[in-house]
């Protein structure tokens, strides 16, 4: 194999990698755009998530009955 053949193979591999990259470029761009849109949506919904968590939190009832057994109250 001479230098021209090796350079031809190298150029062919680089061209194949570039072609595959260009073939999948729309999918990569769509994936990145969906990730960004999901992050922006999460940031926009964050105040509502805090509000729902605050409204669903139940008040803690005082279930400590140790005062019933305390003799100092009698």
C-alpha cells in the first residue's frame, strides 16, 4: 500500500463519520431541544409544585400522651 491508498482510506473513514453525524444531526438537535424544553417547563412549574406540596401537607397532631402518666400534674 502506498501513501495515496492510506490517505484515501483515512479520507473515506472521515467522510463516513461525517456522513453518519450529518445523518443523525436532526435527531441530536431534537433530543437537545426536548431536554431544554423539559428543563424550562420544570422551572415554570416549580412554584405550583411548592404550592401543591404545601397544601397537601397535613398538620402534625400532638399525639404525645406522656402527660397522662406524669404524677406532677395531680
